[in-house]
C-alpha cells in the first residue's frame, strides 16, 4: 500500500488557554454531528490532532458527538448540541449539515468542511480570504472533482458508451456537474437518484440494468460513505466498475477513488478550531483549500471485474490495494 499526504501538516502555537499553576485548565467543548458511527477513522484523526496541539480529551477538551440517523436528522442533532452550550460547533461535509448548524448556533462560532458545495456561491461566507458570518473552515471544490472523476473513467474505459451518476439529496449538484462533463466526453449519462428509507440502491441502479458493465460514479456524500460496503458489494455482484470520492469507499470494493483524504481533512480542520479557541473571530480566519487530491486503485476489485488498470495510471496513484 502506498500513500502520499495531500496537505503538509499545519502547525499551531501552544494550545489555548495557558494553565495557571494550581488551576484546572478551561474545558474547550466542540460539538459535532455526522452520519458515520463515532469510531470513524476521520473523527479519531481530528481528536488525535487536537491532542497533538495541546487539547487532551477529558482534560481540557471535550469532543461532543451526536450521530444523526440521516441527513434530515441534522436539524434535531445540531439543536441538541446548541442546548449543550458547546464553545464551537463543527459541521462537516454537506450543505444540510451547515444549514442546520447555522440555524442552531446563534452566537456560537462554526468551523466547517464544505465537501460537496461552494460556500461562497451559496452565500454562507463572503469570501475564502475573509469568510465573515462567524464561520470558517475548509472548502473542497467538489463540483470540479466530479468532472475529473468522469475524465478518469473515460481514460480507462475509452469505449464505454454510458455512465451512471449516482446521487442523493446531498450530492445532486455533483451529478449535474458530472453529467455536463460526460456529455462533452461522449458518454450517455444516466442519473441514478437514490431514494427510500432505508435507501434502495438496487432501485437507484435500475436505469443501468441493461448495461451492468458500464461504469458508475459515486459522489461525495455521507450516505454513500456510511453505506460503502453495501454499495461495493452490489457493484461487484453486477460486474460494474466504479469511481468514488472517498478512499474508504474504494477500500470497501469500488475500483477507483479520487478526491480528498478525509483523515487528512479532519486533521487539518483542528487548526481552525484552535484559532477560534484562542480568541480569533471565526469570520476573520481565512478558509483553505486542499493542495493535493488522493488517487487510489483497488486491484482486488479490478481482478474480480476482469479489468486491468494501465500502468501509467497506477504510477500516478497515492495508494494501491493489491
């Protein structure tokens, strides 16, 4: 397995606040709600990075996590965090999460990761350099990445006629962006909407029923990340190659992943939490974008699908699962 970090480590000064001899350090309480279970690796990466810069869980730091049952559940979970009067609210991933956090936060500062929407275009921040609105964090240009994934598929599957674009409530705009690039590259794009509770992935993929070996794109969405094992198993049973946004989905069985490494992103968001904890107004902390995007291939899945990945592409990979 080969890896290359996508962002150099972000340094930080000594953790806030300085403890006076004989006193207990002030407890920094960060509230967060997500769809993934609490033992997800990227959450652990955030806590580890906080510890590295001086915030020890249970000593001067508390990471208060509430798991949301669905995207629609964010309104309730972020309201619950607000009633706990946390010092900073962390929102990560999709626009509904940030919208729910903003509705509940009041004067509480928000640090967020925009994984599948443009916070400037949507009006959540004034600019990346000076976000304002008591809000700051990391922005990932996911719509551009959605098009790049289609380009990867065309590079590998030069004769493919169709492409399936899976999407849900959190990733509709990614599907639209991918469809536009698909048309330019000569694909017949099939939009595969995921609906139902629980989500019905078999029904979502029905428009590709007659073309099971044609590729499918899995966008960035907390639902697809959570259900990655189910999705990967279904795709392999169908004989369907796929490209996804997160390496965790690739690790579960998707063929390729291209996007940010969530572990790295959650480590890096600790910088913003630290800045706000030290007293810097969130809206005055410039937002940042990733400088590297992670490419990974699952050769186990390639063999199961009877495919061979060109060596020229493998040479560009950050990670290869043999």
